[in-house]
C-alpha cells in the first residue's frame, strides 16, 4: 500500500506565547515549533499499516523551523520518502494549504496515485479541522475525520475505519480507497525513535525538496486576521483569608447571600 | 573487597558489544565465575528474567539476542550494587549493562510511555519534565542571595555550579538549590551558574539506554563549558557528577570536579561555627548509589550532619556499600507507572520502610532524585507524618539561622 502522510509544524505551547508588535500574529522571539500531535499520530497509523500490509510511506511537509528534524525522524521511524515543500507564505490558511497541496502532489513523481492520504484531523491553529477535508475535496477523494482505527484491505481496495463522536460514541465506516483520512489517534502512541537512529538517518538519507511554483505563490486568502490577543480575564477568584473559624463564617455568609443555605 | 580501593574505571564511550573483547573491561567480563552474587544483591534480582549473571551466561553462549527482546533490563536501576559486590570486579553497571540496555531499547516491542516522554523531553527541552528551558533558572530569583549567571556576567568564577534538572524545576529541588546557594554565599564561595543555558548532563541517557541522547547532550555541554572561565565545577547532582567524571573525559573533559557534599565537607572548619541553631532531630542518612557506592563518599555527609548541634544519627540496616537504591537511576525515575503495572513494589517504598523502622524523624538524602521519591514513598506507606525527607544541604542551611 502507498500511504502519504501530511505533517505540519505548529506553535509549541511549552513556551509562553506572546503577541507580536503588529497585534495580529505571534511573536517569533522565543517561539518554538513542534510537529502537530495529530499529524504524529497520522504517521504512526501509516507506519502500522505498512508493517501489516507492506508498501511505502511518503511524508510531506511545508518548510518551517525544525521540520527537517521531524522529516528525518520520520525516515528513521520507517518512512520511505520525505518531501519538504519550499516557498510560499510561512503562514497559510487551512484552505490555502489544502488547495496548494492538491495542486502540488500530482506533480511530484511517484507520489500519486496513493491508496491513503493521512493527516491529523485537527491542529492547534486549525481547531475547526478544515485542512484535511478541503484537501480531500480538492483531490476529489472521500474523507472521514476523527479516525481512531484503520483496518485496510488492500486487495479489495477498501478500509474499515472507526470514527469518534462526542459522548464516547464510535461509528464504523467502510470507505473505498483511495481516500483521505483525518486522524484523531493511531492505535498506539507515536513510537519512540532512538536519537542515534535519527542522527544516522540525517547522515545517510536525503530529504527531497519541491518548490511551490511561482504562479501559486500568491494565493488569495478569503480570511484576514484583524487582531490577535490574549484572553482578558473578566473576573478573578476571591481568596479568603483568616483563621478556620473566620473562614467558616465567611463561607456561610457567601452561601447564605446566594440563597444556598 | 579489594577492588573498591582501586579508583573506578573511566569507561570510554567507544566500547561497543562488537569490540568488547578487545577492551580490558570487556575481557574482565570473561572472568565471571557465575557465582550469582550480582543477582543476589540486585534489588530487583528476583523479578529479572536475566539478572547480570545470566546476561553474562547468555553472552558467552551467543544467545544475547534473547535478552534484547526481554523486558528484564527495564528493572535495572543502575545502582552499582552488582559491580560493588562482584568478586571479579567486573564493571557491570558502567560497561556491560548499558551496552545490552541500548539494544533492548531498539528491540523492546513497547516502550513504557512515561520513559518515552522523559527521553523525548530531555532531547527537546534539556530536561525530562518538558518544562521550558527559559524557566530553568527561575528559582534563583527567590534564592535570597545573589546568584550570578554566566550569560549575564561572563567574568571568571572560582566555581561553576552545575545545578541540574530536578534541583531547578521541582519545587523541593528548588528548595535544595536555595539552601545550597545560601551555604555557598556564607562560605564566600565565588560561584556562577549556567542558568537557562544549562541542559541535562545526560547521565541517565547513558544508563537509560539512550546513548544517542546522552552523546547529544555531552556535545552541547562541552561546547557550553568552553564558553566560560572557571576553576572547578561543583554539581548538586551525583548523577551529573558521574556523567562528568566517567563519560565526559572521552570528549576531552578535564575540569576539576566536585559534588556538593564533599565540597561542603572540605569547608567544614569554616562551616561548623556558623551552624548555630540546634536541630533536635533523630536523623538517618540514606547513602546515594552514585555518591556512595560508586564514588566512596560515605563519611563526608555523615560528618556534615554530625556538625549540626542536636542531631542524633542512626543507621539503617543497609547502609554505606549495602545501601538500597531509591529506584531512580537507570531510567527508574520514569518507570514507576511501569512497575505498578507489574505489581512490583517500588524500591523507594522498600527503602522508606527501612528508614521508618529506625525511628528517626528525618530521612537525610544527598541526591536530586531521592527527595521526591522518598516523600512519595512515605505518603504511600502512610508514614509521612512520622518522618520527613530533607537534603543534607537543607539541614545545614536550617542550622544556619539563629
């Protein structure tokens, strides 16, 4: 089976996020990027399918700080090809990224047709989870999101897929391949890859580089960010102080005052 | 045992399972008489499918690959008990076991999640907690004494104080750092810290089977140390001490190195008159594996404790070379959830029980892993009201106030 995995880098919230001086974007002074967690699960799901059914895994990502390490790490984990897409705006809307990928993938030798295209169903900066379904749409392929399990049947060119709903409900679907699947979680957590293996991959393997054609560089965006700001608190918790007796009295006062006693 | 008097071997990172027989340490492995002392003294020996003795047996029989796919070595906490007791003086903990463990890492079908996270965090953020490196020196702001950071003031210092992860990020560890800073200050030590530039020394990477990780950290730290000028390195962490002493020399590390406890011991003449406050504690001292068994510092911490007025020292059944590991080494710090799934009692609980049995009020420790491990163990045993855990430096600092 041939599986394409689309990865992207998102802000790492371990660092405090600050708004830039333009008031519309994140300050990059101390910003670090990390691979989207759902995309890491998509890669794991792809590797599990490869282990079960054979085939190849192709990883694709738009250039961004630290993405090279992510791509080499994917190769060290067992991916067969890693493609870095260069050019274009650093920040793309979900729609922009999806349309761009849909235009680019058919032009890269040996990539399409694929049996499955896996990517995270959501990202920190794509909470609506738009990229994956828009990509499917642009490629004219079926889409299922919030996927937590994939049972591929390469001979019959279909897959049985578990999709998560709210309230702990699961749906089971059968989808013909090729298809795009938005991954919520792989069956197992993303595997560990020893640092020595990644270092070895960095030395012995190569990343492919594909440039976005100049014509596609300026994509019209229909959404413009007006302002980016941190949430302002409208209230705070009131901290009560005093001896245990005083505190008990205050708590009673508050409860009585709200008609709860 | 005679071989304890000989200085521990500085092992080279260049030893591999392939070239083992060409090295002196490797050839020593061949002298194993299969007596089983290692397995008998190992704190988790009874749950291992392959204790050290059997690993050597498998190695000799050409069956070592069976050990790679076993979870047995997940139980090794790198406590040096086997090495210390081996009648042949084979460096199991330092040489053979890490080499086999590295292969286990590559072959184990499922890696415990907690351990994986700790290793990934250490690579990415320089600490296993996954905290922002920019918060590493935040504790210094409330230390109460001036603390110089090399990146802000690069003048030569007498001492580069390598604080390490747990003493930077964990609240209890931060207390220990503040106590240490206070002691350095009143002793007039001219010191500076690396602050947010500091990253894990990488000892647990080595003994947790991740040589790629520890090599990455070693390269980083060697470059960082080369940026600044100082006469010696003092580290609070016995694990970092071990890393610098036994692993870093292969990258050219030749700085004068001390751990906090022997360092403070060397100042005892100046320190003793300042220990004015009487602390009427019955205290039992837990010998750390790295500081004690591996590096022979048994009496220095005890002398420091005895210098505190009012302290009454009692010994646990297993003390000095016979100490029972807290379970934090060799990756054990991040395997508690794994041991729980195997229904194995944590070593920290086993040891805490022994501590409580002495009737002491205070369990004194000197290693950055131990405070949180023993506090947790005492809570689990329901003994946290009977006994508290304090680092030697915390007790000394407490005795300073009058």
